[in-house]
């Protein structure tokens, strides 16, 4: 098993603001993909994230407001199904620190390398959304390679 | 043991150009840190990368021109010493694909989360350097959190 890990710091004193950006449809659409459907604020709910013809369905599996959001991937590329995505939030000085983990990849395949870099880009989009009011969600996301 | 993985695609048909950016002092300084000293083009050489008072000494441990560059970390933060950094290059259509691996972290500590995101940012700096002629090396790197 292999995990993708990231850490970003958002200049903010409100865990609640960042938690909201991880649990509401309109704000998820503002940093990850503008084709987002579903309410992430209740355990058991499904959120559908689409990127053109591809995408993921996430089941909200754990919520500890305002410090933790966790999803299980229930639909998407084979490598993603059965993996877990989590966002842990904590205050540190003038920042909300987000510890990100996309865990339980069966193999460290080339697609996992791609997704690791792409998650960093999207988490920086979340940081921009919170700090400057504007993220770079799909389809206006920063492209990293020939897989986009 | 835990690994950081990334994948970036550089619009280029020259493996050699990207290999050079990973093995020469002046080009490493143009995307990672402007305080770089050492010639990375020979196995056994030491390259010193500094970020203010902190930094890393890397020993070039493997070179397969133009497809692979590998370093062992011989000096730096305790979590880095003994880890391995590798860059694998291959052509795919109009791109040079870079598969990055920073392997053998003893524990997936919070600092590893930070370094994972930061490596993505620096690899995107390398991509900018190769595609547009200008990277964002330290101290002009994009800041990701309160650890920079």
C-alpha cells in the first residue's frame, strides 16, 4: 500500500471556513472541479466530481467538524476505487494547516505519481480560493503533464 | 518506509535538455535554489543545495544519461539523511515525462507532507524553466505554508 501526502497552510484563523470549503458543493466546485454535485456535510452522502468524461464518486465516511473530512472512493478509475482521501485541519499561528492524505493505493503506479502532483496543484487552488477568493478548479486548472 | 512520488510533463523532445537541468550547477540553481554548488554530472560528486541556513548535500549515486539521475542525501535534516531522490526521464509524444521519487522516508511525518507539496512546486518550476526559460527557484519559490 502507498499513500499520497501533502501539507498546505492557509492564511486564516478559521478552521470553519476551510472545513466549509471541503464540505459544500459550491465551494468544492470553486477549487477542485466546477462539475461537482453533492452535499458533503453529512456522513454517508455521495459527492460526484467530474472532469469531462472522467471523475470520481466519493462517499463521506468521516466528519469531525471543523477538524477532519474523510471520503471513500466508491466509483472512478480502478486505481482509485477503495482508496481513502482525508483532510485534517488544525491551527498553527496565523495559518490553518491542512494535512492531506490519499491512502491505500495498491501499487505506486505511474498514475499515482501524476495524481500526487495534481493534488498539490488543487490544494494550492484551495489555498488561493481561501486567501484571495479565487481558485483554479477544472477546467481552468494548471496542467502538469500530457495527462493534464 | 514511505515515498514521495510526482509526475510532470515538459513540452520538449529533448531528454538531453532536461537531463542537463538536473546535472549542471547553473541550471539546478535556476529551478530549485539559487544557492546551489557542485557539479552533478559525475557519479560520486557532491552537490550542496542551500535554502538560507538550511539545506541538503546530495551525493550523485546513479546516472544513466539521458534517462536517470539519482542522488543520496548525505547531509541535511535528520528525516532526509539516508533517503534517495531520483528523476527518471522518458519521451511520450510531445513531452519529456519526468517521474520523480524521494524514497525511503522512515516515517510519514508532517515534514514529509510538506516536502511532498514543495517538491511538486519545484518540479513545476523546472517545467517553467524548460518551457518558458524561467523557473521559480528559492528564494523566489511559491510558498505553500508556514514552513515556506
